[in-house]
């Protein structure tokens, strides 16, 4: 099996003056320039969407904005990352943070939605929702509304041999709880994983 090296990442930034800075990743040095351009375009668009979401949510002046990123997985031709944006508006009770993530299947040169990780026709929504319900009980997570099922395009990222499902602030828990994060071992869902997709690649022992 060929050695699948990580892709090279550089940090780019947008600065809007004092207390307003957003950094985001850009892929560099890929052999396929079209794939590299497409990935970077997707990252820039998502970064801008987070900025627009923050600015458009409130009529008041933005006092502070900080955008950060984390590389969650960069191996086996799977690049998974998260983009966060914290913004504080003038006279707001507190700042607000949003997180969005992107996962790229470099082997197929495309971004992967949650459904792309599983075999066609598999009931991944119900399976993941059941595992999340179990964690809510086991971890005694306080909810603001009953949790039933995840969305078909629920926020997620891949971190080594885990699929991590997460929710936004206020989505299912109180603000003080932070971001509800549910790591799910790929071996707990192995029978519904698309073996040729990103999770299938992570499950293979190399």
C-alpha cells in the first residue's frame, strides 16, 4: 500500500484592524493544482460565511473578532479541519462563537458530506443518533430540548479513528455547556462505513 503523506498547510489571515483578525489554512504544494485551488476556494468561502454570519446577526458594532482553525486529520488522503469564529458585539452580554468543519477526500478530489462517509442506503442518521443518545445519558449532558435525531448534514469532522459529531452553541445544550461534541469510534459503525471513503481508509490498519 502506498505511503499517503500529509498535505502541506500554510496559514493565511484577514485583518480588520485592532482586535479583528481571522486566520485560516491554505493547502500548498499539491501535485494536482486544480484540486489544491478547489480546496482553498472552499476554505476561503467557509471562512467568509462565518464572518458574514457574525456581522449579519447583530445590528450593533463588532468590537472584537477572532477566527481560528484546527487541523483535525491530515493523513491517508483525508484532510479534516475546523474553522471557528468568535465575535463580540458592542454592549452584548457575551461574545458568540460558531464552528464549521470541512473534510476533503483527497483521493477523490472532493469535499465529503456526512452521507458520503457511509454505504448508500445505510441508515447512518438513526445509527449515529442512537450512539449520541447513549452518550447524552452516560455523560449526563443537560439538554435545552429533547434530542431525537441528527440532521442528514450534521456538523462533523474526522479525528484519526473517530468520527466526531458536534452541535452549535444553544443547538441542544445551554450556552454554558459549550459545544456538545460526540466522538464515535469508527469500529462502532464499521458495518455501515463506505470502505472506499474517508472513514473506510481510516479504519484500515497500516
